[in-house]
C-alpha cells in the first residue's frame, strides 16, 4: 500500500509539472501574440516617423565576446513614447556607438507600439501561434492519455474483481 501511495504522489507531482509547463507555454505565446499584434497594428497604420538610436544593449555569450544591439526612442505629439530594441549584433561597442544619435524609420500605431521599417519586411506572427499550438497540443495529448490510462486501469480492476464476467444464470 505504501508503494501505491508514493506512486500517486509522484503522479500528482508530474501532472502539476506538466500543467505548469503548459501554462508557461500559453502565457509566453500570449505575451508574444499581444506584442506581435501591436507591431502588426503599427505596420497596418502605415504611419512612418523617424526615431533616434539612443541606447546600446550588450549581450554576453558566455566565454565568447559580447555583441551589441541598438535601441530607438520616439515621442509623438501626444507624448506617447515608442521604444524598441532592434537586434543588430554589432561585434564592437565602437561600431555600435557610430549609430547613436542617427535616425531610423519606424511604423507607429498611435498607442505605443512600433516596429522599424527594415524589420517590418520580415515580420511574421507565427511564433506566438506556434507556441500556443504546441501548448494546446501537449495539453490535449496529455489529457487524452490520462483518460485512456484511467479507462484501461478501471477495466483491469473490473476484470480482476470478476465484475465483467457473464452471469451463469442466463
């Protein structure tokens, strides 16, 4: 009996882990979806303005040298601030500094969402849908697997107790 109790606890812990993993994937997918939706809205608006490169974001790659990305900022006439990190991957800080203060064309939507025009050409919203699809697919597969497992276990239990044997009085 003690062995069965440990197995149930392991099963419950594993199920909680899977549930939290599915929730994490769904949350990550939703965050990307809303971010991508804002960028798509900015592209649809067709409003192009010039933002200024204002920041350098270093990225350490373990033992290898760091790379540097740039960030832009634009404030519209209503005071809405548009900030975004653009991935460039400069190999040196000096190379990245050459762009600080220069202008970049961006799409804006009037609600704080933006995307650089050069990034809009390759923009695609599939990552968010892929994450959510994987999470839903895993959750459904896991749930169906649990249902099938419970049905088989219940059938075996009934077979072992003899409840499914035909009556001899028929």
